[in-house]
C-alpha cells in the first residue's frame, strides 16, 4: 500500500479514535478490515481467523480479529471495548472498538471517554437507529467533539446517492441539536474495503470526498489545556525522606515556582517553593497533564482531595449543584439513597435532590411527568447535594473539574457534567493572613449538649413575601421544642452591626456578607439561625452558602415565593408605595431585580399556603436534619 | 534541554497517576515483578511516582524454569535499588514433578500451577488487596479488553463479561473482602513505547533481549516454553527499528498461548496475569 509506509514520526501522539454506532452496523468488521488493509495485522493472524471460521462453518468474519473473547465470537457481538493500534503515512492511531448493544453501555462509555475523536457508523440499509442517537448524545457529554460519520454497507443499497444523502441530512439535523458538527460524512462498505484506503472511483462515482483514512488524517490532535485556569488536584502528601511533597496532577493550566496557590476547600494559601520530579530535567513550571510534586514554602494543611488554584481564578465551592448525568447502574439513581461522588481526587457522600428533567436521548425531548429517579441508560438533568463542600467548575469552563462519577454500592454507576454554577470572587470576601484558633470545645460537643445540630435556614424572597412572619413562627415552634434558635433580620442587624451601611449595591453585598459571617459563628456555636433578608442576588446567596459550609454547618436556602403583585398588595411596611412614588431608590422588584433561586433546598408558596401550612412544610423538612440520630445528616 | 511534551511524557504521566492512586487506595499493595522489560519500566515508574523510592514489595513468582540470566539480573537490581523482593514458588508441584514437559501435563496446565497458583498462594499469604501487573493492551486480544483497575473475585477469577466502567480516571477502588484488584499502569503502552522509554531513560533490562549469534528474546518466560527470534538488533535503537517493520506478534514465541483458540483467555479468566 503506497500510502502506508512505516511510521515516519515516532514522537507523535497516537490519536485515539472510538468507533460507535448501533449494534450490527459493522463496527468490528470495519476495524478488522482497516487493520488488514493498512498492513497492521501480525503474520498468521488472518490465517488464524480463517481457520476459526472454517471450523465453525461460516464465511470469513473480520470482526473476529477484535472480538477476542470466546463468548463474543460465539454470539458474534462485541461485549467489551477493544483497542488496537495502526499507522497511516502521517501518524499512529489507537482504534477503540466499543460495543453497540444497549446492554453494554458502560463498556461503550469506557471506550468513548478516553477518545480524541469518534467514528459514528450507520448502516445504509437501516439508517439512523436508536443507538446511533444515544451514542452521539453520550459523545457530546463525554466531551468528544471531533466526529466523522461513516455510512456503511453501501453495497446493500446499491451505492444509492439518494439513500446516502437522506441519511446524511437526517443525522446532520440530529447532531446539530447536540452541538456536534461532523467533520465529514463518508460512504463505505467496510466488508469489501470500499473507500477505506483506496478511493472508490469505480463504485461510488458521485462521491468526491476523502477516503476514511484521509478523513482520519485530517483530524487534529487534542490541544493541551495549559492555557486554562490552574487546577492542581492533590492525590497524596508524601514524606519518604526529609521532603514533604504534595503529589498530584495538573488538570488544567500551568503552575510555576513562586506562585501563590489557594488550596480549596479550606482556602489556605502557600507559595510554591519547588516543583519535584525524579530523574527528569529541572524545570520551574508544570502544565496540564503532568503528574508532579510540589514543595510549599509555608507549612499549611493540605491533603488528598484539595484543589490548588491561583487566587485570581478560583473554582466553585458548593454542596449543591446541577448536572447533566447518564446512568449505567443496575439499580436506578433515586432520591433518599446515599451515594459516593468522585470528582478529581475528592470523594464525598451525596444524595439526589431532584430530577429536574429526563431527556430522551433519541428524540432529545423531555420525558414528561414528575420523576424521583433516573433509570439505567437514561440521561437527565438533576440537582445533587453533597454532605459538605465540593470544589468544582462548570464543565464548559474547565472540563476536568466539571465532571464527576457517582458510585452506588462500590460500583461506578453514573457520570455527570456540571453546569450553571456561580463563581465567587474569593478576593472580595476573604481577608488573608488570619488564622483560626481552634478551641478544645468543638462543634461536636456543643451539638451533643444541645441535642440538635447547628444550622442556618436562609429565607429569601421579595419584601412582603412573608419572610418575617415565617421566621417568627418557625422560631416559636422550634423554641417550644426546646431547641436553641435565633432570628437574624433587618431589625436586629441593620440598627446595630450594619448601621453604617446604606442600600447601594456595594453596601447590600457587604450587608449580606456580614449576616452570613455572623450566622456562621452562631450556628457553629450550636444554634439554629434563621435569617430573614430579601437577599435578592444569586451570587450573594452562593457566597453565604460557601461561608456557612466552611464551618461544616448545613445551609438551607428556603425560597419564600409569592408573586410581586401579591407582595405589593400586602405591602406591610408601605415600602412598595414609597418606591412607586420614587421616594425609595433601588427597591427590589420595582427598580432592582430579584434573582429567583435556581436550586433552593425548599420553596414555600405563601400566596397559596396558609402560614400554618408553610411552617409545617418547613418543619417537615428541617426536623429530620436537626436531629442527631439520623446518621445521613451527620455533618 | 528539550522540554517538548512528547507521547512518552503523556504515557509516563498517566502511569504515575495510576500508581499513586493505587498506593493511596490500597494499604497492602505489591508489584508483580516478572523481570521482563515491562517490569523494569514499572519499577522505574514507581521511582518516578514516589520520587526515587519503591515503597511497596515486589513479588517474583519463580517457576524454577526461568532463564538463569533473569534470576541474576533480578538479584542485582533488588540490591542496587533497595527493592523489598518477595519470591513465591509452587513448591508442592515442583517436588512432585508435575510440570511441562516431563510431568505429562499441558503447557497451559503448567502455567496455571507454577504461575497462577503460586501467585494466588502468595497473595493469600500476604493478604494483598491489590497487585500491580505490567500487562499491555497491544500484547494480546483479551488484555486489550482490560481495565486499569481490574477486580478478581474470591476464586481469583476475572469476570470479563461484566467489567467496571472506567471514565475520567475514576477507577473501581471499593470491593468486598476476599476479592482483590489487579492494577495495570502500562495498559495503554505499546511494545515500541516500552523500548522508546527504556532508551530515553536508560533503564536496565536483561541482556537476553539483545541479539547474540543472530538471535534475541522478544518476550521472556520459562525456558521450555519461550524461544528466541531471529534478530540482529543489538541496541535499544535497533530493537525499535526492528519493531517498526515487524509483522510477528510479540507473544508468538510464548508456546502456551498457542495451545488452543481460547487458551490464553481461559488462563486469564482463571487468574493468570
């Protein structure tokens, strides 16, 4: 084969290509043929398969080259991913053959997650099928963006131009909805080697595009993420000798000697004194992909799971977030069950809060009806709550720290990507060089004496939505249960601690920051703190959550919802009237926005529920979380 | 200094990540040291991962049929690098002489007794939770389907029909008592990669790999079942050159693989490396 000389450039990365598609559309056959036609098979392999087929009394089966397991040959299906190497004139490839059968989705995911590009295979005689779509959807979630579509078995439709273009148009539409723009569509007949290596001049006269091999050579190797925000995932801390080495991998960005690194979630900062490697050239920086060690100038507490970043580009820190997720577990993902979540080197217990939308991966429609679980092979948008703070990024900002897996009973059962999280500029809310002095009376001891946990219940809603009424009713009820409870509201904060603050945007941010810090201290001392502030901005509430979680105290965002018209009608303090008259500026709901919570722990609707009903709903939610004997809420 | 990030750097970084994960997750962890080229690379990567140290024991399953140079090389390296060497052996079978070819058993049965059973015995004796093994996907079809973290059940068996998913470098690290995990840090390397890395890092390997009188070993095992291939390659560079053009499978000189269509699959399913 003139186009296939021996490897010219050994230092090139082998490009990893996954082959996916509906069962029986010819994936393994394609790979077998490709290996044969590129001269990549070892001597005797072809003859060996020939003998195996003869023994079974069947025609030559290319797929046997890859389907290495006896069970695979017996059933003539691919059960598990296989990987095989071959070379073109320009570079090396690893071909990942993934099973098309629905039952083996987890194996398909295993293969596709490590790929740089994908070949999506569609049999011309069957057209676009269920798995052709599901696999494309998963590729988009797994982050494989380079896609070539192969329309196979063209011989079965007599190399019909109209069939080919109809399938191309269908599939192009579908892929566009996923944000996938295929680089090429290529007609082939894998079994006969048509249009794989040699141009198909005589058979497909109407096609003037590249052969499969040329299309592969057009792909671009993955770009390193050395330019992104620094994310250094700590794997371990070693003390094999006199050095204390923080070992981990740069997941994104670049770290340099002399950088000040913030380690989240506890956000202690230290300078990089040196970058450690063994038997390697000395270099004072390390970039995405490198497994290194660092020695810190200041002896701060760092452990596995901490994520290092630069102060100017810190990650998100929260215990509650939204994600798009696919489920592979035998048991459905359900609310009320506890799971382990793994994100980079972090591991944390989590629960499914809600299934916000189940997506039919083949039609991309929302599956209707309220759902409390996600079944095997389903894709859904969900809200997840972790037991304590988790460090993460939105997936579209930093892929490596924007994805996670969920472990159900020892097994990785689902994978997800994070979206819609709020970034908090840490520089504005944190003073540096202040160190905590930790007393011997710890949170645990206080909680045990009180007989309940400390907690912050953060009521948010428009003026007149009923926050104060609910806060007082809730306080009374909890107090009568012999619990330690206190309400923070405008009356006791604005007149004292925050008397120097007005209502400018800056002052409102500072107002909420102080409330959060005070609530944190009180809750850390074992109290249940109910805050009653409009707190109209999402970012401020995200910051408050972060502050509270930093003390390992549970944060409950309770949205007190009522339409603006209702609130304005109530107008208990006649503030709306004054705002309408122009006497008050920047009044929330009138000339300043209220950003509705996207993901509150609980919502009460005071326009439809009586005060008693709302309080009861709040109590039903809070009481189990306050009790000590419920192990899953042990924070 | 050339700081370009090459494919060898990418392979090395990924393997280091896996070794550190294994070291963190499993308190009782050992490396299986076959004394072949891949094992040499693994020892080197351990030192890379742990900044010059080899903090885990290295187990050599000695069938007593290993080529003598291999044992000499093993003992020399163990001493120079301060390796905690543990040697396992199926003494009972050797004493009874139930080995290939004199014990009237097949090659596969012999492998099963001397390697698999000996390994199982030492894992049980030392109660290892995980063993690092230097297999690669490009060696053989069933190895191509392996995972980085691959569980083995109580009977030592590999359930290849129901393997855990692996994505985004998240591995299965929780399992029931009695089972153990095989960790495969070289899974994504090829034979050429191994030699390229040996060349770049100047890693010591047994002399048997280099041509002598027109022959060299491409894969090392027991003397009765391993044959050298015709080769003029006397240096690492020449081996790399030779492998670029070869169409001979790496394990074709390992006779036990060729006994039946699924000989190697059955061996592996029952606990072989």
